[in-house]
C-alpha cells in the first residue's frame, strides 16, 4: 500500500543520511528517513565505541591531501563543511571536543552515543520521520520506492531521494553494498568495491603465527614505495595477527599497498625496527663479542629488540645474516616483509569504489536520474582513518541535502525554503 506523497526521502541512517535529513528538515521540509536496521547510526556507534574520532586538526592543505585521487571532487564539499564547521555543529548539539596529541579530534565523552542521541532528538523535533526496519529494494514500475519490512513489501512516493547507503564493509551493521546492483541496472556508472583501511595477509610460519598472534608492534617506521612515486615513510604502530598485519600504521598505507598488489601480485614494505638508532650505532653494538650469550640474548642486550620485533628478524632472515653484524644492522633498519593480499572486503574499515563522480552533477545528483542524490561512503572515494572518513560523510551528506532542496525549489515542487 502506497504512503502519501511527501517531498523528500533519505535512505540510510548513517552520518551522511542524517546530515542530509537535517538540512532538509531545517528548511521546513517534511523528511522520511528509511533505515534497514532497527535503529540508525549502528556503524557510527561501533566505530566510536573506543573513541569517536570526528575529524582532524591539521592544516587545510594537508587535510585535503588525505583524499588522494578524489581530492578535486571532494574539495568543494569539504571547504563548505570541513573540520571547523563540523566542530561548531557538534558544539550546537552540546558536544564538547578536544584535540589529541596526534591532531585527531574527539568528543570529551569519547563515545558516539551521546552525540547520536542528541542529534536524533533534534531531527525528530524538526520533523524528520524515522522508519527503521525498511530495507530498500529499488523502484517499482511506477517509480515508487520499494522497501522490505517485517510486515511485507511496502512502497512510498517521494519527489526527491537521497541515497546514503554506505559502502560494502562491515555488512553485519548494514553496509552490504547491495544497492550497487540496483543502481547498475539503471545505468549508474560504478567503480568496483575495494577494501580500504584494511589489513594484509603475510605467509607466516606456523611457529610465528601461534606465538605472536595479537602482538603489537610499537615505535616502528614503515616505508613503502608506490610504483612511479617516491618512498613514503611514517612512524606508528600496528598489530601482528594470525593472517598478517593490521592497525593504524598499516591502514595509512593500505591504498598504496592494495593497488600495488593488484598491479604486481604482491607488495613489499620495509620496517625500521629501531628508529631511535642509526645503522652505525646498531652495528657498533652488534659487533661486540657476545661471549657465551646466545644469539637471541646478544640481540636483545645489544639493541633492545625482543619478543615480536626479534621474532620478525628470525622469521625473515636466515641464520647466516643473523650472525653477520653488518647485514643484521641493515635488516633491523629496513626489514623486508612481503604482503600477499588485502584482508577481505567485509573486514575492512571502509571501502573504495561506488558511485563514480562522473555520473553525478555538482550537487551530487545522478545525471541520469533527476531528483536522486548520493552521499557518504557509497561515493567512489577513500581516505585514511583519523577523522577523514567521517568528515567527508558529513560534508557530502550536507551537500546532497542542499542539492535536493535546490532541485525541488528550482522545479517548483516545493515553496521557496525557509532558510539554508
């Protein structure tokens, strides 16, 4: 049974969808927000369970550079609603923030729950109608939206539709990527999904896997040289897992590593396991007589390397090199680790791929489907963790909401809006 015609629908209750709904409702427009889960913001809540990283405080030029190949397309939206605007918006919800030593910005309460609760309350008060448990199935022959619900299939008519359906990572929280087939069948240009901010597989020996699964690698420098580009070096930390490597430092390089594996079949990173010491210092210490000490004891006594760092050396270096101070010192400063495959898409923090910008106008409306807008992670872009993902979701959601409002007004489908 069809619902009465209403001006605007938002499909997807993540940050992008909620922001689009806010723009429309604050302009005085009734908004229906459909979400497949029992409640909105589930991935948002899980992502912020250990500390909600809203955005980053680094200078604008450096911030924009984090969006790589899609910087040009995202820049207008990020300039209109970037870190300063996002923090002012959070303050308007009564959410205080602070900047950590890494430059990442968090709510004082750290968690996402308080922000989401205050946000939903404000949206309800401004007229947003929430419809949980509505899985979008596309359009019917009359152009109405189709939804799967517990009580059976339902349809609804709307003049403008904003799709904010997420990517294809964390499908258990609703980001299944199922929408791609629906849009592809209507001719929407799509880029294939790829894992982003993901871990990578390594061929560990069984001994190493069993002994060091879950071990953190702290205070290391990772170096990687993308094809045709200069080497990139960054200090940080990550975790050894049964299957490979994952964690913040790995995620920072994941797009480059993933693309190299796609191009060449594998990728090699280099680790500096002792960034506080030069190769010459290490050599001088390793060259001292070890007497009756075992090689492992000598390594720890001379360099301080033990546990997983020492384990990595034994994993990848033959004993002849371990016994050669010159070669061992060189390996400690640049240990080669081959990565063979990214972790599965469902395990990635985010995804690359999705709706190509070439199929959208400047207001994020599909060129071949007037009145249908896209926002958030379902667009073809990627960024590292550190607040960049959320900021772009907020900013594109806002842009799509403004685009829908402008389109409805220009086509005289609604009266002139009450405000921005």
